[in-house]
C-alpha cells in the first residue's frame, strides 16, 4: 500500500537514507495502510500498531525491528527476533511440515547492501509471522510474556502486574524515579566501601548518576549507556557512537572498571536500566524491578543497604512519577 514519509529528526540509520528505507518498504505488499515516521528511528505506523526499525548499536550491519511497548503493554519493546526465537519458531516447529524461514544475505560485503538485505529479511519475517499483529491481534504477547517470566526475565510484565514485587519492590513503588536512582547511587557507594575500592576515581560516574536528581532526564539514559561497564569494558572508544562521553573520560572509566569488583558492574547496570525503562503514561513500575534486583543483589552479597525511609518524602505521585528535583542534602533533612 502507498506510504507517506514524515519530516522528522531521523538519522539513526548510518548506511541507508530515508529514500532507501521507503523504497525497500514499498517492495512489499502490506496488509494495512501505513505511514513512515522518522522522529527518533524509522517506524511503520499502521492503524492498529507501530513497528520500529533501527540499526543495532555498535554493529551497523544489522537492523533491529521491535514492537511498540504501548501496543504490547510491556516494560520494554519486544524485538521481532526475540519473539521469533523464543516463542513463534519453537511453536511452529511442532508442525512436521514446518519449513525454516529463508534468510537472504548480501551478495557483496558493502555495509549499505548488508543493511538493505537485513531490512528486507526483517520485512519478510514481519509479514510471515506477524501479519495478525499488524491487524491488531496481540494475543502472542501474553504467551511470550509467560515464557520470559518463567525464565526470570521480568522486562515484559503488564503495566499492572505486581506479582513479582518483594518488600524491596513495594518500598520502591512508593518513591519517585529520581529518588530510586539516588537510592541506587547510595547502594553503589556502600558497595564500593564494602569492596574497599574508594581509592578509585568514581567522580565522573557519580556526578552522572546524581545528576538525575536535579536535571532534565531524557538524555541521561543515553549518556549513562556510554558510561556503562558493559560498553566501556568491551568496546573501544572509536567503535561507539559517543554523543556525550569524551575519549579521555571513557578511558578514565575503563581504568577504573579494570580494577573494580564485577559485582559493582551489575549494580551500575541496574541503575542504568532503572533510569532508562519505559516511564511513559506514568508506567513507573517498570523502573521498580531493576531497583528490586539491585537491592536483592546487595542482600545476596551481604552489602549493607542504605535506609530507604528518608526517601519516602519524595513521592511517586509528583511530576508524573519522575518526582520533584532535590539535592543530596535534602534526603536527610
């Protein structure tokens, strides 16, 4: 069907243009009318759902397709390949007549051709397995959610599902997102003292984490992602799209992480995940689980937890769940 491409703020695709994307999408016969939007990354907006397309971070030869968390009522967007590999293909293989999907790769090794072919492959998979989704049938999501929940992966809970909260979780439910992240910073401080690593230069990381209590937060998740140990320890600076962190700061963090206890990496990652979880429309419970996991991790390693009581004054009811800005000093006033 005919598409309309919006004028947005695209640029997430490094190797293909807006015109390339539109041309590939037009090669396929879609079951419903759509528009193409590029405000953040490309999306196909159908009447009953939206499907997002972007290049995989740190690997510009792959296209990641995901389903809007608004449509699926999940804590984070579900990637098409995750839904296929963890649910739909295992179900389909129960049929003895099932044939594995054909994946077509680029004839040459140029980046643009690889991205275009991967985009086409994703379109084929989307049409073959998710045409009902495009038409508004999201019934597969509940089955996927249960599979993930059985594995202990709670990213895809419904917005009203609190069945996995423990006492830590219900405490975090009471306080704002800013307060949760500040509490996470205190947890990290306690863990650093516990492992006797105060001599390392944590200033950059702590300044970044504590900035959530006083500043506009929407760019924080990307900034924190560039400082995450899972990135710094495994990627050279030149291979990442660094919009916030400078090379000298990146290298300084790597020097710290090279000497740090790996438990600290898990704590930092949970703080990052809590701050980047979906909080649209007041869905603040999605930030509770990573904080609950952080507190459980502290308990598991016998690291003293900070007192959460002073944080109860920063209620989740304020500012759409984000909570009012506050200074560290105000916590104990």
